[in-house]
C-alpha cells in the first residue's frame, strides 16, 4: 500500500498568454514555467517509483 504521507506532486500552473509582457524579459514567465514543469516531471517520476516500490 502506498504511503499516505507522500502526496502526488502537483503540476505548476501554466501562465496565461497575457501574463507575458512581450518585452523580451529574461527569464520570461514562460521560461520559468518550463523550468518548473521540468522539476515537476522529475518529482513525479520519483514519486511514481516510490509508489511502485511501496505496492510491490
């Protein structure tokens, strides 16, 4: 049974198109979102692995 104190990671919230000011900011809100998405995907892979170990 999967541990109850190990909640599934939540994905980052995607910025709305109007959240970008279109002035070439570095980093852009969409760059920050992509970085957060990569971190989320890694955490999700780790979480899935833990869940598989706990149920196996």
